C-alpha cells in the first residue's frame, strides 16, 4: 500500500513527463509480471515510472 502511495505521488508531481512515466510504468509492470509474477509487476511498475524520463531523454539524445 505504501508503494502505491509513493508511486501516485511521483506520478502526480512529474508535470509534463506524465506520459513518459505512465508508459514506463506499464512496460515495467509487464516485464516484472513475466519475470516475477504479481510482486514483480508492482516493483517493475514503480521502477519503470521512476526511470522512464531518464531513459527517454538519453534515447533522444543518442538518436540526434
């Protein structure tokens, strides 16, 4: 429950990066579910939401 609250706060405070965070959370949750089941889905979703803007920024920088 605490992880859900932290994730909600992180998503709410992200401003224009909301789409990136939601997409990262979805990819992370899907990957985590495949690897470790329901617990992996929660952890993967949280990690994906936190790291997605950095990954997108680095990907855009490397493709220029």
